[in-house]
């Protein structure tokens, strides 16, 4: 069982920056793939970035070079640093976790946090 507690998002001007954090309440953080997904109105939820227990990362093309995902294993926390934000980044952002050891993937989700990029 993994409980995910996300930080609050917010309203940011285009070109601005915002950092999201997500704390995982689990004793198995070292075996947990952490990720951020987002869902804009009228669109499907999409993967934004993931970081593996070994800190390998993957990003969707639209955020490469602007977003950075990282993890602090000592705090069981994953971060998403978002720079050069665009209006198209407006969405509800969800923290995601799954145990890499599991035979069948089971996803855990945070409550979601709204990020709005607007002037």
C-alpha cells in the first residue's frame, strides 16, 4: 500500500517556474518507480515524466529540456521542477507510483494538483 501526498500547484505566468513535490508513505520507496502524469480538460491523462529507483528518467517530448524529475530517497519524495511553463502545461498533475518488483503492475495515485499557466 502506498499513499501519495502532493504539494499544491498554483497559478503561474507563462515563462515562469513551479516545483511540485510528492511524498510517498511507504516502506518500499527504494523499489518504487515514481512519476508525474497530467490531465488537461477534455484530454486523456498523459505521462509527463518518470524516475526509476536507480534514478533513470524519461520525459514526454513536450517537456524535454523544461521539466526535471528527481527523487530524494532519504525523504521518500519525488519532485517535478517545471521551468519555461507554457499555457499548454495547464492541467491537473498527478503523482504516480508502482512497485517495480510486482508481477502485475498496480498504480497508486496522488489526489492531483492544479497547475494553471496564464497571464
